[in-house]
C-alpha cells in the first residue's frame, strides 16, 4: 500500500490562519503542508491549543484560510459562494467533539437524518423509503431507529448521540470525514465502538478519515498516517508505525511518554 | 416545551405577576359589558364629584313612599342649628329656664332641643335682657319648633292658570326605597374635572395604555431582535455598521428624542398607534445589543456548524438554530419593553405630549388632567390615585413575570 497508488484527496501548501492583527495577532496554524490520500485514516495529534481544531475548520471551509491553498482531489478548491460550498460539503463532513452541543435541542432526531437524505437528493422519496434508509444507517451504528424516532437529542446518552452522528455520515457518504476528537467526551467503553465504526466506514465506503486527537495511543490504534502538530506546525509525519514506535521529534517523544502505561512505572517528570 | 411551561407556572413570582396582569386585562375586557356608557361622556356638570351613589332628586319625590318610624330628623337636629344659637339656648335655659348647669353639661344637641322645647316660654320673666335679644329668642324658638316639628312639606305644581296647586305632601316619616328610584348612578370613583365617570374612563385608559405598551414592545422587540440576529450572525462590516447605529441610539437620550419626535408630529397627527410606534422606535437598542452578543456566542457552536455542513441556508440557520436559543431571553425582553412602553407613554402624556385628547383617554392623560385641575390640592384623590395604582400594578406585575421567567430560564439565579 504505497502512497503512489492512492489518489490524492486533500492537500495543503503553506496553509496559515492568523487571528487578529497588530499586537493581538495570533498565528493558530503556521504554514503547514500536508498530503492526505484517499481511503486512509490520518491522525492529527497535538496538545490543546496546537491549532488542530482551527485546521479542521479550515479544511471544512467553515473559516477562511489566511494564506496558502488547499487542494481538493488534486485541484485548488473553490468554495466561494453558497452553492459551491454546498457542493463541497457533499464531499467533506465532520463529527464534532461534544455530542451534547452538536445537536439542535429543539429539533427531533429524525430531522437530523432527514436533512442528510435531502442533501443526497432524496427529498421526494416516499417516507417508507426514507424510513428504510434511516433504519439502515442506525443499524450500521448498532442503534434501533424505531426506538429513536420522535425523540429529542437530550433524551439520548452521549455515546448514542455520537453514534447517531456517525449514522449521519453513513447516510451522507462523503469522501472525507473530519472527526474532531469524537471520543474525548465519551466513556472508554463507547470509545472503542466509535473507533471501530470509523474503521468500518473506511473499509466499507473507502472514506478518508481525518482523525483529530490529543491521545497518541488512540492515533496509533487507528491510523495509517500520523501528523504531529505543535504550536501550529507539523513537527513530524509519516506512517503510524514509523512515527510512534520510532519517533524522531522531541515533542512526539514527550507525547508518547504522556500516555499512561498499565504495567510500567509512569515517568511523570515530563508531564 | 411542555416542561418549560410547567416550570414557568410553578414559579410563584411569575404566577403572581400573571394573575395581576391578566386580572387587570380581564377587568378591562369584561367591564364594558356591564357599563356600556361612553367613557368620555361628561356625566357631571362640575368638577370632581365625590365617589358614591347619585340619585335623581326629582325621581325621589315621584317615587313611592313608605312610612317608617325612624327618628331621622331628631338624629341630625343639632347639625341644623348653628353653634352660636346653641350657646344662646344654653344661656337662656340656665338663666331663665330653671335648668341646672349639670343637666346642661350632660345634654347633647338632641337633648338640648328637647330641653328647649320643654322649658322655653316667651312670656317668662327675662330680667336684664334687651328687647331686641328677647325678639331674637322668639325667632330662634320658631326656627327650632319648625325644625323639630313633623310638619309636612308641600310640593306645589303650577297649574294651567299659572297658579300653584298642592300636588303632594312629604312628611319626615316618609322614606323611599332606592330600588324604586328610576335614575341612579353609582360613581364608584366619582367624576374627574370634566365631570366624567373616573372608573369607566380608567378602564378605557388602561386598555389604551396596554395597547400602546403592546405595540411599542412589539415594535422595539422586532427591530432589536432582527438587527441583533443579523449583525450577530453575519458579523464583519455589517455588524460594525449596525452596532454603530445602535450605539448612536444608545447615547442619545431616548426620552429627549421621544419628546422631539412627538412634538414635531403635531397635536392632530398624534394618534395612539403613532405614539406607540414612536416609543418602540426609540427603545430597541438594548434588545439589539444583548441579542447580538448572545448570537455571537451561539454562531460558533457545533450545532450551527453542523447545520451549515448540512447545507442549510443562512435564513434557516438563523431561524431554526439560533432563534430558539435566544427565544427565552427575547420573551423576557418583550415583557420589559411592554412595561417601559406604558411608562414612557405616561411620562409623555404627563408633559401634554400624549395622543390627541379628543377621542381617547390614556393613563398618562388622566394624570395630566388631574394635575392641571389641581386635584391633588383640593383633595380629590379619586382623580389620580387609582390611575397611579393601575400603572404601578401593571409595571409591577410585568416585572414580576420577567423575574419569574428569568429564574426559570437561568437556574443559577434560583434561590
């Protein structure tokens, strides 16, 4: 599985985001280059404040890029104007960190899934058809749609909400999924389920998953490629085995040391 | 939604405010079914008649009489004799009537009259009394006898020849049942300076003032909400322009602006709706500012991002993903705007800049009239006190409802 065989999916050249100006200038993402290939799970690992979420929002097109350019499928992406953005968002979707704030608490769960069907052009399908699609999506994430229909988001548990987010992705079938710390607000048991589902998405739909996390252990477990980010810059990147088993950068070593180990003495001196 | 409503109606503050407010509202709505009179009809031909039941004197004479043995005359005899005459009577009885000082001291007005009738004799020896004084006593005696007597009053009517003819006599033991009197009117709060029934006027004025508050509140809330939502969500240059205009309106004292606008509009053009709209147009700024700041914090939430990613249009995002989250605040702001609208109208009308006065009364105008005709100086409390009470109750109940809602929506404030 060499890189050359896989088609380019999302590339960046000197992508930069600057907030504010003058004395209050903050460089959140500082000239990063990346090359994400189709059908891979790419982890972006870094501590909080390193610019992971800003980068993900830029990739999503929710905030503008200050400098540099993002290439989508080999050509510069053009998302000026609502219609083009809508087209772009058919190809790239996201799961957010906090499932509790990801839902509009005034809308029923059905509306979230129905929106996805509408977005895929299924607006005029009969309800039975839509129901079948929603049930299928829910069973993909081990949920029972019949139990969820007509419920409000706050009636679900965090794990259920996050799984429903993945069901939404399953319905939309985008080329790229940006998962912004999807497991950080969820208990450890649900965590592996969610990760398994992300793997399933890659294997079944050939989806590119960009997995953003602060937990290098998780990154190792799931990724094909790892990008280590520090203060808005990528300090190291490469296949997961290379990066994590044989780290070169100081920062990566520190991150690896921060992971608690069950059968070993934990060196807290660097924490 | 259902839960929120239940919570709201479990807040005692809200419930009390709600009861007061809707009690007032219901009273203003139901009252016209019982009293159909025109509120601006001038009932009294004079200023500030006291509260009470008014019956027609003529109807009293014509009504059916019942003879009852109630000592009505003697019970108030003393009121009809002047203090000076009472002293004269005491002097005469002591000096010439052989009545002891103790007996006189113990006697009240009625007993004094009884003593007088028993002991006075115009032929008794009255040593040392001037002839003129003696004659004065004779005249006084006649008056007292007339007062105390049960003599009939004669009602005479002019006949065809222009002569007076006795038609009826009324004696002091005759009474009229108030139910038999055709024309009577209960003026619970008396009349105002124009001779209008204050209660009927007050009910209408409350209705008009509530209408003004409602229109002003709606206008202010709608403008503030719309500008706040748009400037908060769109941001950038648009936000800067809107916030500049808002700041401009905030620094200009809105009441001065209100006075200038209403004055320049002119007396004839000033209708209720116009005044309400003007009040609304000068008081939207705080709603706009606070809605904007809430929207700014909301627009970066994940559910808004998710909605964007689902390809929703801006209008849909604002209406479905942002508006419901600020709705509770907007409802509270709306309630406060109603209250401040009513108060602003009262202030304007007190200055004589209220709606044109020919067809409607408002709470502020009633106070203005009461002040101009110095009701507060001549003790006509009924002309202004009920108005003040109603304004206070409205503002109090609305603020109470607002505080109650605040406690439901912001649970940290709950004690």
